[in-house]
C-alpha cells in the first residue's frame, strides 16, 4: 500500500535513480548497475509500501544481498569490506524483528517500562548496524575503497535514505516508541557520536573514496539529530534535507568517478594540480564535499543552520 505520505519519497527515489543511471556512462560504472539498480529501487519502494510495516526489515535484507554483485567484479573474490557489509547489515535483522515481535506485547501489556525499554534498545541496536553508528562503521570506508566510487555512492545514498525513512515510520506507527520519553536522548547521543567520529576519522584521511564514506556517516548522524527534535520540527526538517543530501552525494561521487576515469589517483597527492587539468570535475567534487559539510551558500547550509539553532 502506498499512501499519500509515501508518494513524495517514491518520486524522490526514482528522480535520484534517474540521475545515477544517466551518469553510468560518463562515470564508466559497471553496466549491471542499471538493471540491478532498478531492482534495488523497487525494493526501496517496497520497504515503504509493505504492510505490516515490520516486514520492511526483511525486504531491506533482500536489498543488501541483491546489491552485493555490484561490489564484486565477475570472477573475483569479495573483499573484506564486502564481507563486513553483509555481516553487519544481516546482524541488524534479528534485532529489528525481535523488537517488532515485542511491539504487540508492549501495546497490550500493562506491565510497562522494562518491556518497553528492552524493545527500544533492540530496535535502536538494529538501526545502529544499518546506519553504521560508531564503532559499527568499519565496513563503510573499507567498502568505499574496494568498489567503484559511483556504485558505492548509489548504494549508500539509497540504503541510508531507506533506513532513515524506516526509522521515521517506526516512530510514527508505534506509539509506544514515538512517546518513549528517552528516545530523543538516544537519538541525540547516537547522532553526536556519528558526527564526531566521522569528523575525527575524516580529518586523518588522504583517500577521497574513504572520505566519501565518512561524509555519508556524518549525514546520517545529522539526520538522527533532526529526528531527535519534537515531531513538528524534526520530521519536516528531515524531509527538507533529503534533496540536498542526495544531490550532494551524487555530485561528489560523479566527480570522483570522472576523475578516476581520467586516470588520476583518488588521493590527496594524486589530485594535486588536478584543478588545472580537470577544473569542472574538481570544482564539482569540492562543491559536493562542502555542501555535505554545510558550507555557507551551498545546498546543505540552510538545513544545518536551522538544525543548530534548535
């Protein structure tokens, strides 16, 4: 079932998908990205449409497994980043399913707080695996380094958006979760940890693809801070941040893929002087990074400004 509230997210997912598909040839990305990407976008819509909504966790696991062939070239063994990606994403499934199974008992039970706290902790642990909350984020930079940057950007942007939309839907559909008084504290602490850890680790990176992975983690942390705000403020702010977030990631990744196609090494040393050889790509890369960082006058700045004022 797709209700009126889901249509905006569906339009956004397919619009961003069209942008990625148009960039496959300029970025020299694997051709299988188009057919597998269409399957992944269909699964993304299914996570929002399935009823009962708890089954979205199972569909997300299918999304993860279907995306694996994009990371592993034909005839090659998967790297450590791919294996960690599968393991960490799969570990989230039992936590979320167990929390969902307890949801009915929570709503019918008059016992109260201990059962609710246990369900909340299980659910947040599952989302911590999905969103790569520190220290569960080791697979993101490893996978970013192993696979094609365009493929990584596509999967991470769609996957993280699905998970964040699922978290928002869980908060809206399960009243015991949305009304739990300590939930904003859990979300705020997780968001601050993600932003701080991604910022500190990114400061020591020289590989631009790993830096891209940390920028996605930082974005996820900022969204958790948005969702920790009261509903009249946090959820509209999250919805407003999605276009700038997805566009910033797409521009940054397309620039990285184009520079890689030109034979340049995607490191700080390898890109030294590249502004004179490939000015358009380098400027796009800088704009993408700075937009995700919230640099003034770029797309990500207004959302950051509103968030920090709250």
